[in-house]
C-alpha cells in the first residue's frame, strides 16, 4: 500500500516531444493506487463483502492542517482516473482533466484531490468482475446490488485511511452529484461543501425508461448468460453497445448533434439506386462510440451503476420530503445545471435549490448556458469553469482561514 | 376486387351489448379491401416490383362530383385500419378513430376517407414478408428500399383505381405528414389541401441517432439472420422490442411519463434487502409495449420505415432550398405541432411554415399546447381536434362550392 500522504503524481519526463502531461496546467503523469480494507463491508441491502479493494488517484498535496482535501465522485461510466496521464504516450488525460490541475477550477496547487473508482466498478475496485473469495470465480451477477450510500460509506473508509478528517468539498456531476448530496446527509460533519453539478434529487420516469431500455439491451443479449458471461468466455458486446448508444444520444443536446453531424453522409450520395449503402455520419459515430465502450466496460458493472441511479431518491426515507432531508445537512452547497441538459434538466437542479432554501441551508446556484446537453459537466464551458473556479477559491480561502497553508 | 365506390363500412350488429362500433360517432364495423395492381412498380431507387397489392379501408361515401376524398397517411407503425372496428368483439378501434367518424374532425358524413397500408408494410400490402414471385420465398431483406415518394406514387395508383381525380386533402402526422408534404410537390394538381401534423422537412441528427440505435438493436439480434428470419423460422423479438421501447419513450413527453408513472414500483417496496426484485411501473409498461409490438410487427418492415424516415429530405433535390421546393406546390397547407413534442418539435414545423410563406403559399399554422409529446397527434387533444375540425369544415365548404353534395 502506498503512503497516502504523498501525491500519486510522478515527475514529468525530461526531454522528448511535448506531451499533454508536460503542460504547466496538467497534473502530469499519475499512477493509480490500491487500498485494501480487510474489514467486512455491509451494504445497505444487507449483504456483506469480506473486505473490499478500492483503486484511487490523488492530485496535489494534503496540507499540514489536513483540511484541503477534495473528493471527486464519478458518474455512470467514469473511474478513478480523473486527471493527468498514465504515461507519456497516453493519448488522453483523465475524464475531468479540464477542471483539475494547477491553475484550473479545482486547483491542485491548493487542493489535495482524491478520485476513487466506485465499489462495484470495473476500473480496479472490487466489483462484479472481481473474484469472489468464497467460490474462486468472478462474482458476476452475484455481486451485491449497491446504492449511492454504499459508495459514500466506502469513500468514508478510504477517507479515514488517507487521514482526512473533513473534506473541504465533495464534488460530482450527474451520478457523482448524487454522491455529493448523499455525503451531506450521511456524514454531515465530514464535509464543508457539497458541489452538485447536473444532478437531481431522483431520476424522472423518462430517465428510468431510458435506463430500462439500455438494461434490456444488455440482459437480452444471448452472450449475457444471466450475467455469467465470464464463465462462458464471452462478452455481451452488442447489448452493451446499444446501451451506450442510448446514453450517448441522450447525454448530448439535440442542437449539438445537429451542429456536429447534421445529415451528412459517411460516404456516397443520395443518387438513385444506392440507398442500402448509405450511412449518416451520426450513425457511424454512435456505432463507434458504442463498440469502443463495449470492448472495455463490464456489463454487470454497467447494470449495477444504472440501478444505483434508478434507485437513488434522496428524500425517500424522509417521508419524501427533501426539505426535511436537507435539515440534516451542515455543509454549504453549490448547485449547477446546464440549459440544454434534458436528462438532468435545470428544473431538477432548481428542485434541489428550492428544498435547500426551505431548509435554510446556504446554497449558491448557477444555471449555465451551454449547447452540450448533459455532457456539459465534463467540458470546458467557459462560464461553468469560471464559476466553479470562483467557488473553489472561496473554499480554498476557508481552508487558509481554518489554519491550512496556502 | 371490391367496388371502390362503395364504402367498406358494414352495417352495425342489431341487438347485443353496446359496442364502440355502435356509437353514433363511430364509422362502425369496417372491412379492409385489397387492390391488386398488375403493372410493374418502379421504385425511386431504380428497382422494379412485378405488380403490387395494397390493402386499404374507406369510410364515408364518395360524392357524385367525386371531390370529397381525403387520403389519410399513416406513420411508422400504423396501417390501413384508421377508424372503426373489424368486428363487434374488436377490443379497440383504428389508430385515428378519435379524429375520423360522423361528427368528428374528419367528418365521414361529408368526406370519403381513404387509408392505405403503405407499400413495404406488414398489414397486408406488398412488403418484405410477402412472397417474392421470382423465388417463391418471402422477400425479406431483398425487398426494395423505399422512400416517401414511392408511397405517394403507389397511393396515386390506388387513387386512379378509386376514381378520385383530386384529393380534397391529404392528411398525416409524423411520417404521414411527410407523405402529405411530398404529395404537394409530386402531384401538385391532385390535391387541394395538405395537412401536415407533427412532422418536419427532414429528420434531425438526434432523430437519426435514435432510429440508428433502434435499427442496431434489430439487426444485432441473433434471430435476425441478416433479415432472413422467416426462412429460419424465428423472429428477432428482442431487437424489435428494444427498438419499440426507444420509440415509446421518445414519442411521449418527459412530463407525461412523470405524471403517468412517477417512480411507482410495480410491486414491493424499497425496504432493505430486496433491491433485485424491484421494478418501476414504467419498466413493466415499456417491456409490455415492446413485447406486444414485437409479437406482431415485421422487423424488415420496421427497418424499411425507419430508413424512409431517415432519408426523407423534402428540399434535397431543390438544392436544399425548401422555398424553391414549395414553389412547385399548388395546394393550401395546414401545419400543426405540439408544445411538448421533442422528436418533431414546433421548431421543425415552423421551418415548414417559414418556407411556405417565403414561397408565397397559403398556410395556416397551429402550435397546440399538449402534454403528450409526439403522440399528441394520435390523441383527443381538445384544441387540436377543434382546429382540425374547423379547417376540415372549410375543406368541406370548398367541396360544396366546387359542385359536391353536402
């Protein structure tokens, strides 16, 4: 196990051609770390895992006051690799590299950023593709169903291991925002800020419908074998690919797809007689995205993540009263949404804001104009970056006021 | 072959319990008719069908002046059965029964309504599931790819057979609206009104993306066998079911799905420990709709219809200039859209209206508030019915002015 107090950043390569990792605004080369927890992990569904392993990355340094730690929570298909590069030939950086780094909105000169592959994931943390020690075979469909609170609980275990007494902020977009919300209720004293981007108190019926269609595509793939595809030496690639295509279309705005693809054909023309061969660019793009994803992502993990999304309902155990739920929170909130996001629309974020105000909690809210739909939270949308950066400078000023070094 | 001048309405059953077909506003019991055209039918793609058969229904009577005929065009999964019942135990009427009948918006006391199962369909007209006379086997994937203009051409052949010299109106919603638009350009003198509901000049990239995902689900179903499932004695039910689920979610508005299902569970509760067994009502609804559809609809027909939708682009051959395209039209237009329709949004209808105005064509436009999304065009939305009825009364007044009987 690595020393948790040292950043996983490695030194940039001297010489050679300029790689993204050598940019001044990059966290540079990073390496994932593994944390093994040998205690029993009891899930909210009443199951017990005999120990868990979490893979994570950190960027920046924990200060002496240990008050500058930020937890970044990933969404449906994300993982622990949020920023930087794994090697100097790595073609692209982590999924939130636009926002994490020296001088970026989540400034690693000031913050110690922690990013974990969620329990149940397929990025190295214990999940359906891990070996079940009782059987010596992959867990597969026998892996426990998880809820957002289980992720929060496992992140809390990692937090103690890292020696972080309180997060300066827990931050996430989409399903990651649900984790930031749940943290505020489950461990109200262990975070000072909850930053919730393009998220919701719970999914809409339409969202559940899309997830259900994606799920149906996976489980009806003959190669799925009721989740035991690993034992059969196959992979439900078709189903996963279709599931990803559904996600992809719905995470983009209709306007953006129009700008990006219009009705351009991949090759050929509408000259008479060749209709069978025609393919729109948007089709080959979606197929490529679907297949690329299906090559690497574990189907049981995807199903587990979809279910965590579906079942998340912040106020359920508070008699469906979000105001009553938020009364338990002690942190400050920053809520952000994007104008063209139709899967987690601004209206959903306003529900969070309204409930927080009614619960008399400090909350900032920004509705950002962006043409990128739900995917905006991953992208360098200017006003979004500016606002997130400004909010995080406040969070940093608080760290200093509380005795942390600059 | 039936006498085309006689309505396919049959007399209501005397006595017995009151069935929908006995209502004064119903066209009553109806029977499909078959029309066989023995000439060669050349498709726009340059293929030739050695004769075609079209199945159709008619409601109301053709007047002596033969100027009160209305062509109703169906959408993706519709057919010729637009109104009335096929028997007095038929559980539900045709797909547009809300709008066709005595006293309804398309009033069969005044109009002679013709509804055809499109060529390539699976409701009885020649299509992929018909026998290819050259091989003695089902056409399957060898059936020619069709465009909207091919439907218009085949409807024109039926029109001549029926002795209709000019349609009082051609009316359709969605893909049906594309036929009404194409009629106005291909046979400008053969219709007086084009009524285009919840339609578009062409699909958006997002729409093509959804269609592509549906198509991928069908063709990647192992039971699809490259379209030769009939020869294999199987049916690509999973793929069709997923395709239909995608359609279903996207044809409804998000708000309506929320009102209809919310997050209600089918059975059970969120009590700890039973997550695996939980299913939201929206899931079982979608699965039921998908499976019901997949039991009866032909996959090759579905693919053919999706492609006709994708490829439709009214202005393509007019150098992408819709104004130039509409200059060829001679009829009047009524364009209608629905506020919550996000697959064929009001913005798409306004593009039609703007181009018609620029082309100096008479056009009425109504944007109707409705919570039902794209499916609104099938439903008894009050303002929609009122406006369509008012417009059709004008169309009827014209028939009389032109020498038709009331």
